C-alpha cells in the first residue's frame, strides 16, 4: 500500500514538473496566462535594457584629430552616446541600450560603421572605411 | 577683383599652418589599411615583408606587374598636403631584370577644388618623370623630383601622385621611403578632405555643428535616457507581499538628459518624472539613487516636488541625508501632487472615471566640476511605499538604499538575498517593478499585465531572449481592451 502511494506521489510530482516546464512555452497571444503562473529563471533580472560594451582601437594619425564620437540606434535614431574623442586614442564605452535594439551605428566625423546589437560587445577601429581617393 | 577675393577666402580657409615638415611613407606599419585610413591611396600597390621585396626595414611597398603607361594604372597618392620647397625622394629597385620594354615613374600633382567631386580633387597635372635603362637594375636607386614652384606659391593644398608604369616583362617595382616636403593637411575623420577651420564659438573644442551648447564652454553634449521617447516605470506597491500584477500602482513617465562637457564629464542631469497613473490607495513617493556616486559629488538639486515630510532629511546640496550614495527624493507623495478627484477610486486606472492630465516634475542635479564621467551614471529608481521611508520597491536585482529596511527581505513573498545581490524578486522570481525604455500604456486596475501585453510571458519565460520588444505597439502584441485608455 505504501509502495503504491509512493508511486502515485512520484507520478504526480513528475506530472507537476512537466506542467511547469511546459508553461515556459506559452503560446503566442496567450492572454489568459497570469504572471504568477509562469516559470521564470532565478537569475532573470526583468530588464528591458542591457549593458553593451564598445571598444575602439585608435588610429595613429599625423596630426591630432579630435571629433565627436557617437553611438546611435540605427532603427530609431536614438543617440546612446556622444563625446569628444581623439582619433589616435583607444576608446572604451559601457552603454545601456534597450534589449530590443537590433543594430548600432558608430560615427566619428565621416566614418560610419554599423554593427549588430544582438550580443553584448563590439570591437572596432577606424580602418577599412575609406576607399582609395 | 574676384580672383583677389578668392585668394583671400582660400588663405582664410586654409589658415591652419604648422612648421614645415616632411610627409613620408615607408610601409613599416605593415598594414596598408592603416595608411589608407590616414588618407594615402594606392592603385595596384601592396605591402610586402617577403625576402627580395623589401628595401629598408621589415616592410616595403611593391607594385603589380606594370602593363600600361597610364599614370592611373599603378600609383601611390598622398594625402592633402601644403607643399614646401624641396625634393620629393624615394628609393626603388626592380624585382628582376626581366624582359621589360619600359619602366617609368611619373610625378603628378592634384589641385584642390571643393566643387569638383566628393574627394575635392581638381586638375591632375603631370610635372616630372624618370625612365629606367634596360635591362632593369635590381639594386637600390634613389629617385627625386623637385616640388613644382607653382604649387608652393599658391598656398593651397595639393596631393602628390607617383605613378609606377611600364610595359613588357614581369619585373615589379619595390618602393620604400617616400618623402614629400610639406605639411600633412588631410582630415581622416572627414572623408580625407583638407582640414578646414570649423566654427567653435565657445572654444571648447567641440565644433558648433556638433555642440548642443555652442555658446557655452562648460557644456557640449546631451545624452537622452532612455532616448527620444520618454520611458515608463511601473510599480506594484504591496511589497513584501505580491499584489495583483497590474503594475499600475504608480506609473511614471521619465526622461533624463545627461549634459556633458568637452571632457566628457557630467555637468548636470536634467530629469523629468511624469505621474501618469496612481492605481493605489497608498500614498507613494519616488526617488532615484545614483549608484556608486557619493553625495559629495553633487553640487545642487533643484526642482523636486517634496513638501518636507517628516521622513525626509536632506543635505545642503539637496541629496537625502544618511545615504552612502547620492539619493534624490523627486516626489514625496504622488497622491498629493495628483489627488484623485471626488468620485474617483484611483487616478487614471479605472475605465469610466475622470481622467486627469499627467503631472510633470522637472528636476535638475548639478555635479561637481569634472568629477563624474558619463559612464559612472547608473540611475536606480525606486518607490517609497505609503510614506514609510523604510519600505522601498526597486527594479529586480537593483540594490536598496541605506534607508531601506532590509530586515523585511525574505519575509512574506519577498525572496531578496543580500549576500547573493538578489533584490526585489519574489519566490517565483517575479518583480515588483518594470522599467521600459519607451512610452507605453498600462493595464487597467486589477488586470494582470500579461493580459494587456500578450508576449510578456514568452519574454520572461525565455529570460529575455525572445520578444525583446514585447512592450511595443506591434499588431498581436497587446490586448487593447485591457489597456487603460487616456480618454
């Protein structure tokens, strides 16, 4: 009898776990799933933004070239950063951007480069942006 | 008359002169892209460190096999430079004697003409050349061309182009140590055009066209948080117990403008808090902590909407007293600022009730001069529950302030654990507050936010990996019948 009860408990436990795991796969446009019923990872921080690091290797230049370095959301045009920088200096930025941001554009004068924002960092430089003139 | 005027304008345009110097290129960067980025241009020229393809140092330049006498077939073109008197010099040798029919170096200059094309290159003028005896010599040869007097006298920038031409045979040019008398005058950050004197009225180093404060040397840039649109903070105020998850107990629009100077340090933070809804009976306050910034780094705080509640003590600079990090209490009591009208149970939360205009609080935090860089700004917003200063609600995993009663952590439904830096999440890992980087509507009273935002659960269940835009107004993302309509 005790063994039977244990078996039932085990089945119920497994079934309960299965339901919880399945609840992570909430169907699209499911408007009757209360927040309290979903399984959320313990480390999830509920943030709709993320830290994004940009590091730029400076370019050795003959003269000191200073200008505005900016980082822009390609889709919305939102400027995440603007600052005065020397082209020969390395640059390291820690930005907070929406996780929904698809791509970023960095600008320094006429130099413009686009990058995917799906990760958390980009390493770049000022090279390969100029055609032979 | 027109010629005189043009000359005066030209002199003014190119007034940035430096001491005479030499512009040289020797390929020792080992990276042709680096020299291209510095405005050198190459046609059918590469860099090599192979045995037999170098002259001095580790690297030299080499041409492709010449097959034309056209100067544009194979060349090295300088950046813009202000030429001075002297000789253009270079060292060359040939890869092999081979069976060449001819080999010739042509020296040309290119005039500046802003209206000519994107690169502002005007006339191409061939001014000198040298031909090589056959069979070709594989030993080093020093070549020089005097800089033409007409381009020195003009005072205008020029480019020098050296073309390595010929036909017959396979022997290539090996080239090194090109030296041009003149001052470098290209701007690698402006399409390699000549350096222009751009207006900088306040002299802070940021040109007027890029300076948000062109007449103020202490300010240069605005950085908007979260962006062009205002952001939205949504709070539940029943902490440490879970509530109804409508996330409208206090709904605040917000916008921060971080003003920085030419040193990229923060001058001031202009904040805007907009009380949009109060779906609560509690009288809640709102503050921000600037994480990791000492209150001493703040010069002053103005514009906050507080009426000296008993729980609020402020320092002389306007920050809250008794805090390790700078805290600014922006709103002591949202219900005092936007009281619910007679007949309303809430403010802008129940359909059918009188809708009130949102109230905007504009505040300003001034920083000590050149002490705080922009990447040190980390804004930690929080709600103060029902005039009890000890009860705060922060975004998930954002630390409480020193005034919070951490003894309540881990009680009721709260599952905060200080040692794990886990804050304001319940036992099911659900938050009491959300921060969305856009202006978004909110649920009507007592309606679970997941009923209004249909993909929120998918986003949360995936730990934020899918439907990162769940809060945006995209077809299929929202149920409008659950969203409060401001009408």
